[in-house]
C-alpha cells in the first residue's frame, strides 16, 4: 500500500504546499494529456485554479517517460514504472455548484506516493527514502494548513418504531479555513453529501 493524506484544501493554500515541494528539490508537472511531451516547471506558474491535479517530481530518482493515448496525446508513463517512484501525486479542492441531482459540493484532494512496483523481472522495487522524506515533509505541512476540524452534520436516523427522524451527527474533516468558509456559504464536503441528501429528502417528505 502507498502513503496518502486526504484533505480539503483551496488553491491559494495549495500553493504553499507546492512552494514547499519546490524548496525540497521537486519540479512540477500537470496531471494531463498534452500534444507534446510535457516538461516540468521550476516555479508555480503552471499551478492554476483550472487544473486541480499535479505531480511533484524528483528528477534525480528517474527520468521522465511518456506514453501516448489513442488520440496521440502524451501522458506520463508512471504506472508500475521507475517514474512512479519519483512522483508525489498532489491536488487541491474547488467548490462546485449544484448540477443535476448533485448538491453544491467541495471535492476532496490528497497527497499520495506508492510503496513500490514489480518490475518486468518480477522483482520488487521499493520507493526510495528520499521520496518518503519529501512526502512526509509535505504531508506535515498539509496537515498544518488543513487541520482536523470538528463539525456537525444534518442526517436522519430511525427510531424504535422504524420511522425516520432528523439528527445531528458529529463529524470531522481535514480542511483549510477557506474550505470551511465555503461550507458556511452552502457547499458541502463530498464525504458528507449522502447525509445531507438524506436530510433534505426527509425535510421534503415532511412537506407532503
């Protein structure tokens, strides 16, 4: 299994994590398919609000390698490969308006590194201590910028007669202050959406 830290973090706060990655010797790549092989950035210029997913790349651990999709677009060859052990997956959150049956929400994000991979000779290749240490530094910063926050969640439960009734459940998320503000503005953390949907459906049923 790999190592990961999950959180809700806005773009401006994520820039602090990306800056730390640069300080630790990483370059930055966007998680996307491109018409030409993507070259890593040495600054924050490519970390835009439109693109939520990135890689922090330690170039001394493996050279960049690419594949092409069915449309001839290039993407990183980082599935069960040496490059996978030179990358830290990183992302941030955005708030999304209601769409169809989906309520206004905030998507989760994370930092992630794999444990290792099996090579073509069926030999296990573990991740390096270098990658682990950089990841751990970034994870500590992420937890500081998006600390654990206790909150309450509207939901329903069933009484002894089997009838639904509204309740408030305690909850906990790792979230930046801005993401908590989004929740106050009516956007819900994705992991809490099911509870909110149940509660709103209950309230709607009560009107009938």
